[in-house]
C-alpha cells in the first residue's frame, strides 16, 4: 500500500475515480492520473458572522492538527453525478447547480432521522432516490427508513420497523441483478434478518433471519446469488465466529465459503467481478480472534483469502470508534485498484492508502 493523502477517507468509487473527503471538503481522485481535485464543501452550520467565524476556526490547520474530528462519514454519488452527503444534516451537491458549496436539504421528519452506519446507504438507479436506515443503540423507539429525492429537495420517512422487530438497521443495498433493495438488521438473534423491497418501500418482505448468521452489514450480489460476511461483534456469544456465506437463489441453498473470525463491516466490488470484504477488530470481544483489521479478497476462482492484516492500535479521536477498521468505498472500483483508510491500526491511521495488484487482464497478457 502507498499513502495518497493524510486525514482522508474514500467513500464512493467508479471505474474512473473516487469521491474522498478531508474534514468538510469533498475531493475527486482520478485513478489514471492519481490526482486529487478539491470539488466542494459542506456549508457552515450557521451563516451568521458568528457561525462563519466558528466554522473558520474549526477548519483551521491548528484545530485540525491538535484536535482532529471525524470528518464527513457518509457520501454517495447519484447516477446523474450529483452527490449526497449525510452528516449533521443532509447535503446535496450538483455540478450543474452549485458552485463550491453543497446545499442543505431541509427535513420536517420528527424526530430528526438518526444517521446510518458508514457504507449502509443505497442509491436506486431508476428513481435516483437515496435510502438509508437509522442506526441507534440504547433506545426503545421504532426504527425508520429515510428516502431522499435530491432533485425534488424532498426528505421523508418511507418505512418503519417496530422496536420489537429490530434494534437498528445496519445497511440498505441495491441489488442490480434483481432490481431490489435489501435491508440488513440487527443485533440479537430475533432482530438479525434480511428484508427486501421490490417497489422502493411501498412494501417490505422478510427474507430470512433468526440467528447471528443473518447479522450482516455488507452484501455482494451476482447473477445467481449473494454473499456476505457475518457481523457478530463483541456482544455475540463466544462461539459466534464470523463466516462468509453464499446464498443461491435458484437452489434456495446457503453454503459457508470462509471463516473470517472478526465481524465484516464492509465490502466492495471491482469491475472484473472480483471483490473485497473488510473485517473489524472490536476490543472486548468474547470470540477468540486475531487482534487486527483485515482485508479478504475474492479472486476469479471465487475463493476468499485474507490478503492484508493490520495489527490493532487504538488512537482515540473525537467522534470516531475505537474499533480497528480499514474503511472501504462503496460503488465499483477499477480492477486491481483500491483506496482505503486504516483506522486504529499500527500503521497509516486515518491516512488514505492506495492498494494495487495485477488485474486479470494484466495477468493474462
């Protein structure tokens, strides 16, 4: 791995480039030229002179060096190349309509929507609406799904799960092979399930669940099935060692593909059909697993193998989990290339890293 930029996170990738963030700014990384271009920022919380001064101080080099914050944690790209940011509020950036500052999308949803988990936001390519679910702990209220129609400047709650059904939503994913949105929920056995909707939340159906093997955050899809890594964390039993599963739709059959140990927090796809799953180390876990964050690669032989392990080393930061992770972008990355950001690891903490290996076309040449 080679460093690309300190204090930067990768969020949404395409074959040509990747949206990354540094503090409150969004950048475009070009895979061919390896150049970073500053594109837009989210506006100050208040546009008063006091608010602008406060924002200027928070964005200063001294503040970000001595007391760095988490920066933007959720960003997705829409098919029209618009960008949606979910942070303290919901922001919309359109290259056609905005200059260098995103627009705040107002919402009358009450109580205000809780933020999603990183990587848990879905974009529906037909409607271009963005969907995410609330991720809350220590609560006793129903959990909602939010729909954002940026061009219509509309934010609304479009579905609700009863607290007796789930504690929170881990992620919503778009399945391009079935034109379907999948919803992953957790955390206890009865709360861990896969749901789906074929009509953008006019109706929702429970697919399967009922134990820790259906507790997941990241899903991968193909023509015949789907794959996921379990997310049985430190609150799971000691024997809940995390596995990678595959479900075949035609055969209605689930099989185990690999033992990964630590919970899978994210996955990303590549243009040649290969994929990556990231595992996170949670201090205090009951499971006997390695104290490291890791990357697992699925090659053209469809086998999962660990390709990177970074030892855990906590580096406390306001607003950032103490878990050891390797943050991955959503979307589709070019074959043989990955941008990622290790967090709470011995090396490269909060540094955007470039990871390259020979693509299949290069190996065949």
